[in-house]
C-alpha cells in the first residue's frame, strides 16, 4: 500500500497544488461514491453534475476559506482546481446552490458527510491527544453547542447529534478514558447520560450563590484576599445510583463573600459570588476550574476557527436547511484542514492551514 505524507516546501509550485492533497484525503473516504449512490427522492437527476463532483467542488471551495456559492464561479475556468480535484465539471453557482437546496430536504447527505468525516480521521490515523489530570490521561470531548470537538487537536466530532451518537463517534476515533467538558445550559441531559455510562465529565453549574453559603462555610477552606473579602474553596461528594451501580459525583465550589467593598464601605448585607462545578473526577478541587477554563478557551478558539476561517460568519444561503447542510460540509473541510495542518508541536489554526495549503506537497512512501 502507498501512503502519502504531507510536508511543506519552499519550492516554487502551482498555487492550486494543495488541491491534490484535498482530493487525496477525500479519496480516502467513500464520500463521493456514497453521495452518487444516494437515492434521495428530493434530488432530480442531472447527468451533467454528479453528487460527488458537487460535494468535492464545495469542499474544495471551503478549503480555500470561502463558502458562498457565487465564489465557485472563478474556479469554473481554473484548470488546476478541476484537475487536482479530479472533477469532470465544476458546477456553476446556480447548480451548486440548487443541488444543495434539493439535498437539504432530507437528512441523508448530512448523515453521510458526518460518517465520512469520521472515516477520514480514522483512515489517516489522525492524532487525538489527551489531557493529563494528576498523572492520568483523558481524551477531552468539548461540547460547544451545536458542536462537539475531540482531542487537544480539536477535531469536530459531531453537530447537533444526540449524546449517544457522539459517544459512539468518540469511541470510534480514540481509545482510553474520556473526559467530557460542558456547560450547564446545555449539559444536564448530557451529564445524566454520561453518569449512566460511567463516563467522566466536568460541568459548570448555573446556581444561586446564596444557596452555597452554608456548604462553603462547612466544607470549604477559607482564605482572605483583603479585609472584608473571604474566599471559600472546596468540594462535597454526592453518590449517584446509575445503571445498578453507585458512582460518586463531586461538587467543587469557589464562593466569594464580600462584607466590605473595595472602597472600604461596610455592606449591610454581604454579597456572594459562586462558581460551582460538577465532576466525576476524584481530583483535588483546584484542578477542576483549570480543566473547565481550558474547555472555555478551546471552545472559543475552535468555534472562531470554524465560523470565521471557513467563512461561516455569514451563511451562504437564505434557506435554513441548506445552511445546515453547508455546515456539515464545513465539518468535513474543517477536519481535513485540521489534519493537513498538524504541526510537530501544535495544530495550526485553520486559516494558517488554508494559507499554507498551496505550499504543501505529497510524497509517495512504499511500506
């Protein structure tokens, strides 16, 4: 079998040569053939453009950092774009939009795209690295509704899918212990499922600080930041019976009690602020806010890359269903570029992978 290794070069090469890497990675999956075989009744036959060519054209466009259908027009006469992506014909903006409008009327294309996106990551052996919590490794799954990202690299795992589907997808991509990181506004239902399956998680809760005063004073360690400002930090355990077994969950809290404001004014009624987290990790309390902070930082960065670097700050269509389908193509392109942009130390930002794509070459290596 021949493998391809992606490398960078300083040699003078054609601007669209990076599209050959895009086509190779697409060819490692069954995306084109599955879409060509799709028997959706919502799509009318058009022998001039196969579903596979439509998909590859749009993914190629996304890998150039563009998502609007009109932006395909200049590429119709681009010999390199058509040749390297092995397209019979590059569709016009009208054909591209109309086909996606038709395909968006069913769920078939979206399911195929997500499945083949995961297939791509498995086939190329995409690295999915863990985080370390007090000497133990966990594969992080960061939920930023409607997305879920996996690994320190931040591959897109799913989009608006049920938790059980996302769990199975994660298990297909990596082995070992998982650590899900999520927010309360989207996480209670997910946390219940994770508890049932004995999968570890960290979740920040939405809570009234005043309800934690008594617990903080009883179970927390108090420190004084200044006169009139005390900070209580600690955790309490709660046993949950799930799936016939008992699994502990820990509530980690940081409560700030202010009796004198920063100007020296004594308050008649103390003010309270609280950050409360729920986790299944039996770890020192101070590790939990750090883990959640890493989650927020990762989600902010990954969402920004997806929405801005791939051009999805503005939707390509007025049709909501078509936009959802376009976002699924975005997931495929995002994961492809994330893999292509893997550096020796850290993953490149998507915009950097797009910019450097023309400077990458493929090299055949005999096994």
